[in-house]
């Protein structure tokens, strides 16, 4: 009986020692700091869709494939963008957004837009490719509201 207890004790000690062999080591899937500091993937298929019936333009894109996206930055440019330059105007939208209704304009003009993803730890993706928007000036009166219910002003024109 004594030798059986010694054999069981030796077996338990061996199993405990083997389970502790990996203790203290890091695993890429759990604690790799490079994964925590990697920027999200850029959104793709950025384009402007025009609804002629209501004379509205929507910027649309395919969401980033990254899991840690906290939102998107929409950059507007007066001329075709190049390099890593921020837009003349930057709009922030939530992580669930894949479109943005462009504000009305008071005269015909061409604008360019790029979108990039922002992670919860404030890292940003590369910019998407540019989307060109050939805007048509607003010719009416009245009152217009944007998607989130915000008031654009008495004539709805930016």
C-alpha cells in the first residue's frame, strides 16, 4: 500500500511539474503587445452614391475587417488627396456606420473623400482610396435634417 501511495504521489508531482513548464511564457494569441498596437485594417470600396430623386449624396464603404474598430474618420478634400494628409474637414462616425449622408452644398463643385478606421486604443488605419463626389448645388428652400436628426440650418445648406 505504501508503494502505491508513493507511486501516486510521484505521478501527481510529475503532472504538476509538467503543467508548470509553460507558466510564465507568453503566447501570441493572448499577450503579444504587437497585436494590441496594430492599427485596424482600412475600410474598402469607398464610393459616393447619388440619389437623384432627392438630390442627396451618400458616402458608402465596406467596414474594416478588424475586430477592434471604435469608429471611422471621414476626410473631405477640395482637391484629389495624396499621401498621408488629413482632409480639410474630418467627420467622426461610429463603428457600426458604413455610410454617411453628405451635407447639401449651395453651388456645384467636386469634392473628394477618404475614410479610415480608428481602433478603441486610438490607432488609425491607412486611408481608403479616394472617392470623387461631383456635387450639385441645392436649389430649394425649406428645412432639411441630416441622418442623426441634427439641424443643418434654416435653408439646409452647408
